[in-house]
C-alpha cells in the first residue's frame, strides 16, 4: 500500500512564486501608490459631500448591497416586460375596433350634416340612417346619396340613431362590444362633425342650402330670373 505522506514528500506541490514589489521595479511601486492615493482622495471627497449635505453616516453592509441587487432585479424585469409589449414602462395598447367605430360614426355625422344642409333637417328616427345611402328620395332639397352604403359597427350591430324632440344634434352611437345600449363600453362620434358641412361649404360647389333657396341677390332683374331658373334644377319633388 502506498503511503500518501511518502508521495507528498517525493512529489511536492509547486506553489506559484510571489513576485515582490522590489522585483517589479520602481514604476510599478509608483503606479500602485498613485492608485491608492487616488482612491483615498475620492473617498475623502465623497465623505465631505455627505457631511455637507447633512446626510447621516451609514455603513454599506450586506443589507445595503442586498437592497441594491433587489432594485436592479426589479428594474431589469420592468425593462424586459416593456420590450415584450407589456405595461412595464406605461405602454398603452389601442384597441382597433373602438377606433374603427368612432371613425365610421364621424363619417356618418358629416353625412347627416350634409343631409340637413340640403333638406333643412336631420332624417327622422323612422327614416334612420338608411336614407343617407338611397339613390333617390322624394324630399325637397335632397341631393344624395350622402354615403355609399350603411354597414354595421365592428361588432356586427346596427348603430343607434334617434332624433331629439327638442332639436339639436341627433343621437348616434355604437353599443360597443357587449351589444347593449347605455353601458360604459358604448362608442360615441365626434359631435363637432355634425356641423362640419356648415363650417366649410366648399364641398357643395355653389349649392345653396334649403333655407336660402328662393333668396337671390342679383344686380338686375334679368340676372335674378336667370339664376332662379338655374336653381329650379335642384328643386326636386
């Protein structure tokens, strides 16, 4: 049986030789001392800053460094979550269907405004939105169609449309994802779109609104009669 002690004596372990500062030379010793002095100066500066700010002295023990590591882990997880499309840094996801419904109803609101510009009033509740897409309509001043076709909202439901007995803008909205009227997910149009045709009438190409027909301002009677005859083309029964 081989004795382990005998083997250690026969094959002693080779330890790495430690080179002294003397052997490294004066340049190494000089740079080491300069590094130590620089660290000492930085320590004194930081110490003076803390003392000047009135902050209480504390020791950076294991608890301090543990808190630092925990904070870095939390911040890192937030960054990763944000990069993956999460809510980490406040990224907001915009739903496509409510936005589509809002745009569709805004277009309908403009069409309703144009209908009123010509006829003098909004379609009745019984007439509904369907009258906007008709090829012809026996109503004085009508000059449609005002839309190509009427479609349902993005959830497959009809848009709610009603006129108000007291006048003003009609009621127009989508019942939203749940398909029930009067709930928090209902989608409303831009109310200012109803008045857009009246704010900018360039789309009419000189078409006179119903409430102004028959009122012709001309420099002489001959011109007035000619304009009146031209306007009769637009007066439909």
